[in-house]
C-alpha cells in the first residue's frame, strides 16, 4: 500500500488524487445572494450530501488569490444557499458561470441564465 503526506506530493498532485477518488464527479451549482440582494452562481465539484436528519448538504469553497469565494462570503452573511445539479444540457452555462467575475457581478447574466426564486429562502 502506498502512503504519502500532502507536503510530499504538492498541491497539484494532491488535487489530482483527491478529484480522482470520487468518479463520476457530479457538479453542484451553488446559488447565493449577497447583502445587496445580488444573485451569485458558482459550480463546485467538492460538494456532498452529508446527512439526512436534518438534511445537510455541504460545499467546499476555497480561497482564490487570497480572497474568499463569493459563495462562501454570501452563505456566511445570509446562512442560505441553494444547490442544483449540472446536467449535460447545462454544461456550457456551468463552464461560463465558473468565470472569475468581480464581486457582485452576476454569473447568471454572464452565462445567459435566469435565476429562479426559491420557494423558502432568498437565494436563487
């Protein structure tokens, strides 16, 4: 059995190993809203259903270029997010929604998508 520590293999190889552990790798589309009611949408391959009672879904929003991702900032501020699955019909829009946009700029608009209102929370 091979063993390693992340420090031994580096970030890139650790990422490749971790993403290869779960295949196929579904993409969760995380919808949030900021403190100015601006919608945000971002794809996450690191998301998972972790409990059923109560129902709990998590996503792992890392830090990019020293800044927290909008999804994380918005979720912390509001306590809410939505999670949808990407399917083959929405793959191109998902790729577009992954663009690094300025905070507050709408990934929905950028990807040509229309946010739908949630039935019970503010996040689209």
